[in-house]
C-alpha cells in the first residue's frame, strides 16, 4: 500500500530550510534596493549604469552557478548517503573551478571596463558611469564567488542559518558604507558611483569572513578539510563534468542570453534603461522568495534520492512545486499592488516612472510562471536529471525569445513594453512540458550506490521499464 504523505513533517522540513534562505536572498535584494535609492540622488543615468553592470556580474555568476549546481547535486546526495570523503572531494572541485571564473571576471572588470560597457550600451554618459563602477567592483568578484561556493556547501548540508547571519551583517555593512561613501558622510569624500562599488566589495568580504568564522564557531568541520577537498583525481573530475556539463551549459547559455537581452535594453532611451534597472531589482526581490523553496526542493529531494528514498523524493517534489507557486503568487500580488510606491522610492519619475509601472505588470505575471519552471528544474538537477530542463530552456531562448525580441526592437520597432513582454513568451510552454516530466518520474537519477540500488524498483512502480 502507498504510504500516507506526512504533511506536517514535510512543511516543517521545508520551512526550516526555505525561510532562512529566502531571508538571506531578500536581504541581498534589500541591499540592491538601497543602492538604487541612494544612487538615484546622483541621477537616473547612474541607476541605469549600475543596472547594466549587474548584467556583466550576472554573466559571471551564471558561469559560477553552473559549477555550483553540479557540485550541489553531489554534495546533497553524498550528504544523504553520509559519505564525507566524496562530499568534500566534489566541493573541492566546485570551489577550484568557480574561483578561476571569479578571478577571470575580476580582471576583465578592472582592466577592460570600457570594452565591457561597449557590449551593453551606446550611451556615453551611462558608459562612463559604468566604467567607474566596474573598475572597483573587479576587486570584489573573487570574494563574491568564494562566498557563493561556501554558502552552497552549507545549504546542501542543511546549515542554512550560517549564510543567513553572514548576509545580515554584510547587508548592514553595505547600507552603512553606501550612506558614508556615495554622498560623503562622517568626514569621507563623496565618491558617488565608485562609493557604491566600494561598499559592495566590502560587504562581500564581510560575508565570506563571517561564513567561515561561524562555521568554526558551530563546529562545522567540512569547509576546512583541505586534504579531502583537494584529494580528487582525473576520474572524479570526469564524473563531475558528466553530470555538471548540462547545468554549466544551461547557466552559461542563459547568462549570454541575458547579456544579449540587456544589449537590446541598453540601446533604448535613457528612461527605459533606468526603468529596466529598477525592474531587475524587483525581479531579484521575487526571486529571493522563490530561492528559499527552490533550495528546499534541491536539498530535501537530493538528500532523499542519495539515501535511496526515491518514492519519498518523488512525493516531496510534486508538493514543493505547488507550495512554491502559492507563495510566489502572494509575493507578485504584493509587488503589483505597491508598484507605484516602490518606483518612487527608487528614484523614478516622469517618463521612466510610467515605463516602469507598465513593466511591473508584465514582470509580475511573467515571474509567477517562470518560478514554477525554475523550481522544477532545480528539483530535477538535485535528483540527477541535468539535461531535460537545460535543453528546453536553451532551445526556447535561442530559437524563440531572442529572435522575436531582436526583430521586434530593431526591425519592426515595436513599443518597448511589447519587446519586454516577449522575454517571457516561452515560459507557459515550458511549464506544460516540465509538469509532464515531473509526474513521469523520469528525472530520478541517483549518483550514490544507495540510490542506484533502489532505482529498478522505483522505475518499475512508475512504469518506466
């Protein structure tokens, strides 16, 4: 007989993970909102420039998330299987590869800021502001990447409070230093957009340092077992890339697509660039809520698959999608109702305010659908299925979304709002396909011996043989 699903235990486990992660992401977004509000005193061009610089950061972070996604898959499943050696080993592979990316993007930002900004905009004032920001931000990229890796390891091993507490401290540091450095307080010179970059770099350093200190204080040893972390061999790297390649391809391809989309936005009027930058901040706010449930899905499902509890993983995954959807609906409704106040707080007025208000409507509807796709894809990845969501997302983005947006913006000269809405045009189709995959159970693909022993029975029960 089918075992009755324990909703009370399920919700308790979800909330223990989801709430701290969501709070951490929301704090990060709050820091970005404060950045935008303080930079608005300098002007909308500064707001737009930082928004375009964040697109370059997103490209780097996307590359890093490809390696983190693969690493988290192994860490979560080996955590479930209580295999400490392999858990540390695959973290070491993830950390090494991510730091290479962090250093590379830091050098590009610091040494070639003009070339970077030429990719994103042809507006001279916006470009100049962006160059000033990137030169300083380049220093912070390695620290940011290291923090992402450490946080991912802590989350995958269910230590979600440590990244939360370190994020709280880093956000306060960021806000305080923004206040001091952007307009000049407490005897410091007014550094403007450079001050915002310095504040962000300092916040990243504080975030990383506190993660490590709190790990020591809570006696979490795995971050410092360097011999085990770097005891990997070539065959471990091959196994890692075999599972990780689809995730890496997905994240890099989506980072490049975001760059191409931002090239379209960056060649619009200055008012559009500023409104788009504000909408990105609010998109991050919505993703902040979503990320908690997505992380909970990855950890709970991945841990169950790694421990060989495949039916439990399947039942958890289905319910997490709907739970996530209900919570995101509440968030986007709130953003929609308070959009006017939010736009004013972040310095938009006149034409940019009108554009931003209409964009918020599209953002709320599109994000609600997109979050469903993302949480399902993260669930599939944690269970070992890395290709399906990647193929769908890349195919639709490069064969549908980007061509339609390009033609609409530069050939048919559609109104900007219609071009912006086209960035979400593929999500309803992918939602239907992802739901079919979810209920099929084909995404359960363990990497641990415990999970693989139970796989034939699971496949037989779901008619997959």
